[in-house]
């Protein structure tokens, strides 16, 4: 990537500077063509470990590997030009120690060219965030519903509906901010709690199933494009891609069976 292309991109400090300002537009991306389509409309593209579920067919994000994240991160970097690209560190790649986190995060950044990483963070992760930031790796944190912890939490369900859990989520967000995170994703919490988190931290909050009062919003792109019948309550479907794909495949199959495709318009002729 040339220096010119690098400096054309949104940066982590510019995202932080949007706190309380213009809403930050974020979506997930996992491949080059999709990244190219989203790039003009997004400030931030997240190569989320949700790729395991929406692309690879896994039932949770726990089975996603570092190599998978690097492969998809490389593709998104090829397709995007101006958005800040953030790559998730998958389960097991950063929890062991700050040193392990740095080794894996630096590999992600070196091999993909992305501008930041994201970790699912509680107060326990503050030391890791600080360690990474001090060594030149911008970190976006993630509080509330944390998919990598679904086995402990008991599944994918909203968090922070009791006072003690709500206070814990606020404390986690504050710890992430004080450790040097440039933004924090707030997922699957009540609107009231999301607003409290947004007021409690001096970095942007990126809501997903949270509140319109967050500093930005993110959705999993295949969910919002209507690729799946079942999506979380907080997902608004902005498209009906599954219907389009199924209709196209059905029409194609019918024409192949009827031998009407390929027609003359789609075949080559011998040159006399």
C-alpha cells in the first residue's frame, strides 16, 4: 500500500475526535467486492469475527482462527480505499497475556495492512489495551454482549438488565477508555444503559443493539442486507438479498434445463 493510499484513509485519532459530533457510520466487511461497495459510505469497516457465522457457517464465533481473520482482513484492505479498517482479534488470541496479544495483533496489522484491531474487553483487558496502544497498535474495545464469551454468558442475549451488570458494563467501558482505546463497541444493552455508557466515556461509543444516542452505529452487513431469515431484534433489514439470489439461481436453473442459456448473445462464434 502506497503512502498516498495510507493517508487517504480515516484514522483512529479522527474517529476519536468525532466524540459528540457527526455520527460514525460503521459496517462489517469480509471480502474485497463488498468492501469496495461499502467504502464510500462508511467511516469504519470492521472485519468482524462474525465472519465465522455469516460466511463460514459456524454456530458461534469461538471457532474463528487468526489465519481466517488475516485472510479476510487482506481482502477488505484490497477492496477499500478510505475507510478505517479494523480487524477483530479472535477468541484465544489475546486473553493469555499482553505479550501474546501484541504478537498476534502485530501479525494481523503487518500481514493485512489494517489500521487497528478490536478486542472484546472487560476491566481485565485494560492492561492489554494499554500494552498494545503504547506499542503502536490502535485498539477498539467491545463491551456489553460479547459473542466470544457466549459460553459463559449462556448464549446470545441482551446484557445489563440488572443494576449490578449495568454498573459492570459501565466500569468496563471506562477501563477501556482510560487504557487508551480509540472507541468502544456497545452491544446488546438497554437504550438507557447505552446512553449512560456514552456519557461516561470520553471516546466514541459504537452501538449495535444499543441506542441512537451512541456516537456511531454498526451492523453485520449480511444481516442488514437480508441474507438471513432470522436476525437479532436490533437488526433492520435494508435489503432482501436472499430473495434476489434465490430468484436469480431459480431463473438460471430453469434456462439451463430448457437449453435457452447460453443463447447467441452469450456464446462465441467461429471466425471464418
